[in-house]
C-alpha cells in the first residue's frame, strides 16, 4: 500500500496524536473504499484540526501493485497544508 509514504510529509510532525490517527484512518478508508472524486473528511473536536482526502485515478505501478492518486488537505491551527 502506498499510503504510508504519502500521508503528507511533515504534516505528521506538527499535529497531535488524535488528529494524526483521524487523518490516517480517513485516508486509508478513502483510498480503499471510496469512488474516484468522492471526498472524505475528518475533524478533531478537541482542537478543530481538520482535513479532507479525495481519491482520483487508480492504476498499477511498475511492480504490479495497485496505486491511487489522491489530493489531500489538512488544516492545523488555521493553517492549510495541502
């Protein structure tokens, strides 16, 4: 699975564990089960950190593994990280 390396380089360093868990679960679920173009969101009620992920094209990589392009946005303390 390609998810681990694409969760937003550096984003995981700047937000709390609960937000990080919510982000990771939302991304995993969206990439595994959502139709292309369907946006999934998460919001941490403790601090209003939030984010969205929209899966796009699914394809097979050179090694034969399935991959999925996606767009992600994360808002931490009012700052957007795309």
